[in-house]
C-alpha cells in the first residue's frame, strides 16, 4: 500500500494559492488516473480516496489540518512501519516555478508541513515530491526567492495565468514521477526525474 499526501491549507480561501500547489497537481493526477471522488474521513482528518494505480494499492489523503499541522493527519493514516511508502507532495519556494524534484529521507528544508510530518512520524524516511513555486527575475529569468516579510504574502498569493500554465506542466511531470515510484520505486524515480 502506498500513501500519497499532497500538502495544502483547507478552504476556498487557500485553494488556488501557491502554497496549495501540492493539492492542485494531485487533483490533476487523480483525474488522469481515474481515482474515485474524494470523501470526507473523520478517521483520517481529511478528504480521502483509494484505488489501484500502476498495479499498486494506494490511499490519497488531503489533510483537513492547516499546513503546519499536517503531521497529525498523516500519522493517523500511515502505519509506523510503512513510512517508506509515503509520498508527500508540496510547494518549494527554493525551486524555480514549475520544476519538480524527488527526494527521500531528507530534512524538512524549512517547510513547516514536512517538519510536522517528520515530528509526528518520528522519521525522515519517506518520499518527497517538491514542486517549485519560486518566481523568476523579470530581467535575468533566474529564480529570485521573495525575501523576508514578502515570503508569506507570496506563498499565500494566487498564481497568475502565465504561472498556471507552468503549474499544469508540473502536474504532468508529477504524474510521471508518481507512475515511476509506483512501478519501480523511489530510487528509480530519483534517478530518472531529477
């Protein structure tokens, strides 16, 4: 059994924000692979769906908790001995917009949602799919991370129409990464997609 958990904040207010890009790309992937509609689960504190993708049983959980408390929902879903089959999908303000990276067993990278999961599971041994949301400089086209007090406003802001097209491309890439993980494991996914 695999567990796919996109990170985001609940509610319409946050639905289209950069911080919720994990939810957005997994929405697109669920549609692509034909998973059943989400249902509200009090047991797992979130919206859940189950199915078989690429020959693997899996559960997808969108936690009801706010980002900083994601670990409490994840700990209800993932058995203590199954963390290596957990795939967490989330925004990364240090990656250029639309870039997708796969990692396993790393730290939180300053992401509060990942920090919460590590704390509640008591391990770093799970897969991460990071989706870049860092803007590029208008002049140099290089990634330029929002500084200091501008960061919260940026991550909780909405994507522009141009950015949404890059997110749609990232969603396709996330789907390919997930397919590789489910068929061949996270090490192969890291080798092929990073």
